C-alpha cells in the first residue's frame, strides 16, 4: 500500500476538523458532517448499542431523550485523574482513552473516504498548555493523546501547537512579510503565538527561527459558559439559598460540577443525589432547590449548559437575551445582559490578556511591532474578549476568517512540511 497522504487533526474541546495533503494534493479540509468541515466533539452511547454516534447526531439523540450517555469537552479530561478513573457506559466501566480513540478514528475514516487510501501520518494539534503550571500533567496529556491516536490507527504521530497551525493556514493569503500574533480563543484553552509570516518565508521548510514565542492558558468558552451559568442560571436552582435551623448555605460543589461540561456526568452520582435529598428536607427555598434534584434525576445537565451556551452566543449579537428552559418544573425565564456577562467573565479574560503580554515579553518584542493579528477560535467572537485582546496591539491589522477550521487546515500544511 502506498502512503501518499498526510493529515492533520484539530481535536478541539468543542469542535474538531481534519485536513489532508499529499505531494500532488494541496491541503484541504475534509467534509466531516454532511458537507461541513467541522464536527462538534461529542459522543453519544445509546443504551444497548455498542457503536456510538458522533457530533450533531449525538447532540440530537441526547436532546430527544434517547436512553444513553452523552459526552462533551472530552479534551479537558486529558492529563487529569479522570483519565485513569474512566466512566460508566452501558453499565460498564470504560476508559476515556478508548472513548477518545473512537472519536479520533471517526475523523480518520472521514479523511480516508476522500483520500481513498489509508492514512498513517498525522500531525495532531495541541494547546500550548493542556494544564496551567503543571508540566507533568501537560506531558501526560500529550502522551495520552499520542496513545489515543495510535489506538485509532495512526503510525506516525507528531504534535504541533494549535496557534502555529492557524498561522500556517492564514499565511497562504498574506502579502509581504508580517510580524503576527495569533490569538486562538477556543472552547477549552486560549493559545497565542508570535510568528513571522508571509513573503519568502512561506516556502521555507524549517520555520523554527520564525516562531518567536508561544503562550497559553486553560481558559476558553467552557469557562465563560461556567461563569454565565453560575451567575444567571444556578440561582433559579437554589444556589446560594440556605437550609436547616442554622441557616447554612446549601452545598455548592454540585452547582459547580454541573456548570462544567466535562464534569456533568459525574454530578449525576448516587452520592450527590443522596446529599441533595437530605438537604432538600430542610431547604428554605425548596421550590428552587428541588429543581437541582430534578435536573440530576432527569440527567438534563448538558441540556442546561447547552441553553447557557446559546445565551452566551446570543449575547455576542445582542445586548440582552432571554432563555426559556421547559425541561424543569416552574423554571422562570432566564434573562441575561451582555453587561453582566462581561462582568462574570472579566477575571478569566484578564488572565488571557496577561498570557498575551507574557508571549510578547518571551518574544522580546513590543506590542507596537506586531502588524497582524490572526484571530481564531469561536470564543474570539465575544465582543469583550476581542476588544480586550486586540486593543493590546495599536498598529495591527486584524485577519479573522474561518475561525472554526483554520487550525485543522494549518495542521495539514504542517503535515506536508514534516512528512513529505
Ligand atoms: N458567536 C459566538 N460568540 C461567543 N462564543 C462563541 C461563538 N461561536 C462559538 N463560540 C464558542 O466558541 C467555543 C468553540 O470554539 P472552537 O471551536 O474554536 O473551540 P475548540 O477548538 O473546540 O476548543 P480548543 O481549541 O480550546 O480545544 C465554544 O465555547 C462556543 O460556545
Ligand atoms: Mg481550537
């Protein structure tokens, strides 16, 4: 069998894509869901069936109330203790490694439909830091992802930072030489690269000298969902209400877990149900607090977070939004404003600004010298995020096409450079 094709996989916290290239094939994105080049990074295991479904099919099955287990934000599990602990699917304990390998394999097969031959070489994208200030956790996460790619059938597996890949994808359209800062604000992480692009540099095979610095933090759209969920949605489920003769606040950990995509399934535990039932007998706002139990019993955590995410995205376009949650008894309509949302994410956004400044200092350059900003990742659409980050650079032009697929395409450019 010949090996004429090399691929790149952007396994994202929220969305994934795959692109391939060959000696006689310029890098192209592969249709992964109908004609679309990106697919939500979701899996649904229907009870009683061995093969899972992926992407929007998985979301639809879960929303329609099919019996089974829904998973999202699996990338956030890499490098954490959950990785070895596993999760329960169809009554059996399953390793996350195997679940993730099924998703990566799904992407591989989509590429092979187009290439019409097996693809063994892959450049996997990775955030600059999977975890903050935890070098061992970070190394573990990459090693786990490598193992997963091998399990999916790849034989030659290398890694590239996601923002560098985004830079390569944009480079094709750049005239003249630029000093660029890539700003990639995704679902799970924010990643930055300062890199020289364009002109004659495009044809160089070794780009090491052009990459001046990389930085990143484990903050992304998932955290903004969490911020909005805690501030606007959880009070209607009894967060911060009290119980018992001593007026103690109700436990908060269940609310925080349910506000985090990767921890929702864990929040459904029997232990949590027991605690909540106990507290409910003495709750002062039982109307509200009983909705927490209802949410857990009905396993509607992902649906709640889905509504939070919808509200968040609506606030990119509008100053206000109202969300109607019909799956919980007597749930009031949740009204959110952009102003409050901005306040709720402010600390996280400040941390991303700090990470950009760190990137500049590592690169030993000044913000004034950057003449191009490459804006990518879904969360870079948030007006407050965009403004906070872009205003660091007074003289830069902004390029922001294909925010959801540029990393995948850029990884295929890199794949060609490294393997061909
Ligand atoms: N218009 C929008 N306004 C605000 N947020 C948005 C918008 N569109 C998408 N998002 C958010 O962007 C995130 C997904 O972005 P993206 O697909 O770039 O992430 P990812 O590549 O999967 O994650 P990562 O790179 O961090 O692993 C989600 O949190 C989503 O809610
Ligand atoms: Mg991404």
